[in-house]
C-alpha cells in the first residue's frame, strides 16, 4: 500500500501517546569531564527530534508526518505501509530510488532504525537520512542505488521508550523465529526486495554496567560489527570488512568521531568478560548475512544518557549510512555478482561438506580504552575478550540434501515461507533414504546472547541429539525443504534441532514420531509438487 492510498490509515495507526515516554528526570548525567569530550557537530538536520527546544524524542505521529512530508516534496521517495505493530502503530517503509521505483539491476541497501525502542538515535538518523537522500542534490546517487529505510522497526517500544516489543520479545533476536508481527514484517521486506546490503542502527550502554564493573564510561562514539555467523559465505564476509567496515572507520575518524569493534558485557558485576556481538543466527545483522547480504551493525554511545550528545549520535549514524550507500553504489555490478555467486554457492552445497550447527566466540585478551568515571581521563583496561572475528565451531554435521517435515507441521512451514524459503509438497508416497534424530539428552533453559538471557520470557528445549540412517516410507502430503536453494543457511539454522534458535528448541516444530527428518539423497523432481 502506497502513501497516497493510505495517508488516513497511517495517521490512524499512529495511535498512542503524543510523545515517547522518555523521562529526563531518570537520566543520570555523565560527569562534566566525560561529557565535555562529545561536542555537537556543526551540522543541522531537519528531522523532528532535532528541532530547537526539544526535551523529548520524536513521537510516532511526528515521524510519520515527517516521512509523508518528504514524499510529497520528492518524486524519488514513496512511503509503503508494511503493516502494523502489536499495538496498532503503522510500520512504514521509505523507498528511495529514481522515480521511487526500485530497479532490480542496481544494488539495494536496507537501513533498519530503532529495533530497540530505547535507542532513539538510529530512528532519528533514519529520518534525517531520508531527508538527505530525498533532496535534489542526491538524485544522481539514486540513479546508481536503491535505498529502503524502516525508520522504526519497533514502534511500540519506541513509544514506551523500552528495548523490547509490546509482547516483551526483543525484535532483534527474532529474525529467524519470527514470533512477532514486527519480525515478520521485516522478513517480508528482505524476502521481497533481497537487499545486497543491510545496515542496522543501534545504540550502546554508556555507563551503568561499565561503571559498576570497571569504574569507567564508554569512550567510543561508535562501535561496528559485520555479520559473524556460521555458514556465511566467506567472500561476503571478507567484502564486508575490506570494503565497508574500513571505509566507515575512515569516515568517522575524519569527522572527529572515535570508533572501535562492537562489544558488550553482561549486567552481572562479577562477570568481567567483554564480548563482541553475538554469533547466533537470530539478529538482523547475522540473518542478513545468511541471506547473502553485506550486513553491518553500527551502535552509537546513547543508552542511559537521554538526549546528551543526541545530534552527535544522529550525525554518526548518518555518516555511516551515507558511506555504506555510496560504497554500494560505487560497486554496482560487482556487488550484484558477489551476491549472486554467494547464492549459487549455497544452493550448490546441498548434500556436500559440513553444516555448522552451533558456533561460539573465540577467547582472547584485549586492551580496551575507556574514560575514568571520576576524572574523565582515558584508561586502558585489559579484559577477557570474546572475539567474533574467528568462530569456534562447537557442533557440526554433514550437510543434508534437504529436510522432510510432517504435513501437520504447518507453523514451521509458515515461518520458513515468511523468510522466503522454498518448501515443496511430496506428491506421491515413496521410500526415502533419511536420517532421523534420536534425542540423547533434554533440558529446559533460555536462549542466551552476550548480554545474558535473551528478553523473551520463554523457555526452550535444550536438546542433544544423534542421527541414525533409515529407509522410511514417506506419505504423500509431507513437506520437503531442499538445501539446494539460496537460503539454505537459514534452512539449516531453523531445522537442525540442537541449537538454541532452532524451530524445535523454540517449540515451533515437533521432533517426535519422525516429524523432522534429514534427507540424504535428492528426490526425483516428479515426486514434488509446488507449492
């Protein structure tokens, strides 16, 4: 649905408080010696949250009105309604392209803003970026690249100024499971437009746990990380580092902003480990990588400091997004070919080699630079570091040709199809060579990331399994998910049962009674029916 057909609907779905429920009185200011290091840039954006005199962040209604205004003034921008959030707020997609029509022969960059509702700089920067790209001076750039922007990927969380969605689920841990409508809408954008580059805008904690553990504040303006996940195409991973991350670093440093590898730590004061971002196939960054995109995360220093340095934070995001878009535009056909090769390589790997089931960080020691919480002076601290640049393969098994699911497993199939995965129906009964899973141990637990337990309030089935070959009669109507398809890395992540993000672990799919089987030989095409 486009803007002009849905203007009234947009405003109706902008329901909720007029202002984000951010309380300045709850902010603990940084010491002056720390705050003085982060002067506002000599740059002005017209987005609503940066207007003079603001003490709060932009409301959802303001963000939608601003996007509408841009679309009315620019022939290269349209607003597409993806759907609504759990509490009925509109989720718009801003399409920026020549004539506002996405050209599939050009690279496409997808920018995600404010997946976490209490990280407002990314959402504000998404609007500022749209304003910049919609200006007449950027018309030539949009002749070489398409840009898709989701300004607020979690509008309910943004309205309440909390991290999670209305259901308490972290949407940035929901890109494989698709438990939330917000996650499903974002998956729909990725499946439909197949962006070659994904940029996810976030903010990180400035004090709080860092003060409690080490007596310091975070020093860096921005932290960066590309997709780091098992089964990702190595060529894309290398290109992300060499072509994008390095240019982003130079861009920020040239603007007087400091930058380092993304890292975080748990709230547990006794736990002094510092880790790079997660290596699980659950975040927008990593699922983007498994979709064969150059997939990048930028975080600015913002959580816990309210509107302090807000213009500087927004400017960092805009600088990074502009750098990424210009890099993609400059690569053109080379980037498209790189992605096509990755897709073809994934499809051609069916029945061959090993599939990573579970990967983890690699332990290292790392010197990190912080600001002393009392004096504001720089301090170097040696920490126990968990690197995501090298993955430790904890569990793998031979890659199957595909998976068989019982016809009753409709929930799992719906989620797979929502991801863009191709699922076929078995048209006639027959004997198949398969592997079945045998559970050797089972327990209850929670999904974990580098911050600790993931915020979704749900227990998972923590399984240990072994496989056993068998020749089984497969009834007509069963569902076949081939690995000979571009999104095979997502198929493996969802269907191998003994990882924390699997559909079995998260009760979207049953394992008992042979309802999930590994297929060892590709079936004859005549046995399958589409869809």
